């Protein structure tokens, strides 16, 4: 082991240990493997040639970690900087840089300069260090991966400064716009076991894919725009026939407005009692949130609707201006009511029983905006069919297409957007000849 090799590694370890606020950047398995590799190279000087396999094993762990992440070391480091959840990024997303504690800003600047040095230690250099440390005749394979397009702006920004600490302002602007931590990493979430978990592959449905119900679509888009621009937005109930595209329309909002700071959180009916806690967790964040409750309805003895009522109407706590509830349901009256619920003169169980009935019937009115999705008529159904067929590139005579589509609706689930999608998916595979070998 040459003295130059040791000299190039030791400062990197010292610099990594000196991080103050961006320490989490190296807490990922890739970062941990990087530090372990540097330690193995540093220790190789004291080992015999036979013991220097530790260096090779550490390089293999680091190589595999990068391969699993499908990123270069440089892109991984930049991604961690953008997603970092630490005292500086948390405050920078809410407060102007000039108003942050000077010591916190100074620590962030210093850390970025350290990360600049770690960034400069590329895969090629590490491969050569391992070759020298393990006394190899041939250097290990160098990990390489194409540069990520979404990081181009940050790479370009950092190239314009000699000291990464001077790029603190654009980074702070990024945190304010896109959030930090899990909210920077994901746009869709699911509330599970009392916490938010990110959804890595949200449904790719687009608002433009949904045909029909144009007035409902326009109203929902307008309300969502109000939310994104900081104006009071209404809670929305989308109710109507099954398969009409209510859920798809809400999901499609994420792909239209996700880059503008919109986040979508799916909450199951069983977790509605957690709604007030979820809203409080989101209250001070710069992003805008839609809490999405699908297929909403309540049995008469359920109390979960009371938690939803608190969020819809508020309590002593001021309503959070960055959170709205969008719920879908096949029922106009969300709480089931039975004829036996209606009070008769002989009823003696509750003096003001009509008040209870009215509360059940009017619960849906607590949503500020109610959008109704009537069953698709034949004209709307065929309009959807033609739109989806064009998207799928289906070359079929219009008359034949409509005949088969109507036959499908008759034999399956009736006329709806869902039926149309199922028919087009089946037809696409059928026209491609899939299954013909087995007799269709």
C-alpha cells in the first residue's frame, strides 16, 4: 500500500465524520457501504496480502448497493441531498434562508462543501484505490450508470459554483417547493399502522384519459387549483354509479399537479379515526394534500364518521388550509338508514330521534362540493370506447368496434368507464393474437 493511497482516503473519512446537519445523506445502505469501503482501504496497510480480501469484499458490497439502486455514486449522493430530512431542510422549506439561525446556515454550507469532496471520489478512483490496497494486477470492474435526467438541474447548478456551499439558496428554494424527506421522495402515500408510507408506483391514470362527465371534471380541477394556489378549497364528495371513473379522476390529479406540490394520501375507512392526527401532521408543510377516501359509507353503528366530521367541519383548532378530503361513494347518503330508524309516536328510546335521523341524512352535505356521476348512457359509453381505442392504437372499423363494445356491456358489467377499459384491454390482446394458440 502506497502512502499516497492512504493519504487520499484518510481525509475523506474525517470529512464524512465532520458532517453536522446532512449526516443522514450517508445513512443509506449505499452511503454505509461507501464508508465501510474507505475504512477497509485504510486498514489494508496493516494487513498481509491474504488479509486484504476485506477490501475486496467491501468493494463488492458497495458495488452491489449501487447496482440495486440503479444509480451512480454521484447521482445517489445528489438524490440524498435533495431528499434529506434534517433540521436545516425542515426549516428551509418553511422559512426564508435569511431568517434561519446563522449557525444552522453555516453548518449547512460547511456540510455541502464536505459532500462536494465525497462526490469527487468517483467509481473509477475507488476501483484504483482497491487495486492498490489489495495488490491486484487488474482493477475491479467500475460501476457506471447513465446520469439521471431529473438531477440535471442540480448538476448544472453545482457546476456553476466552485464551492457547493454557495448553492444553498437554490437548494432551499427546492425544499420549499418540493418538500423534504418522504414528501420529497414520494407523491402518493398510504396511511398504514399509524404512519405514512410512500407509494413507489402510483396508478398512472391521467385526467385526460377520462372521457365524459366533463362538468364534474372541470369542477374538481378548479377546486384543486384553488388548493394549490393557497385559496380556500372545498372538501369534495364524488358519488354515483360504479365504474364511472370517480376514483380514477382523483388519482389522475396527482399526475397533473404532482410537480406543483400536490400530494395524495389514501386513507382506508377503517383508519378514519386517525384523520385529525393526520391533518395535524400535515398542517405546517408547504405541500398541498388531498386525503383520498375511496368507496365511503358507514353502517348505522359506526363512529368513524365523527372523526371525518371533525375534519370536514373543524373544531376549536383552525382548519388546515393545505389539506382537503376527496371521497368517493356509490351512496348519496353515506350513513345507512333503515325505516326502523324513523321515530314513531310509540318510540320512547330517544326524545329527539328526528335529530339523529337528520344528522345521518345530512352528513354528505358537510362536503362543500358534491359531484354526481350518473350511469353512462350509450352515447357516452361509445364516446369512451372510441377514445380508449384511439389511445390503444386499435385499427378497427367504427361500426364493428361499437357492436363489439355494446355486446361486451350487455354480457358483462353494463355501460361504464370501467367496462369500456376492460373491453379495450381484452380487445387489444385479442387483436394481437394472444391466446389463439390455445384455441382463443
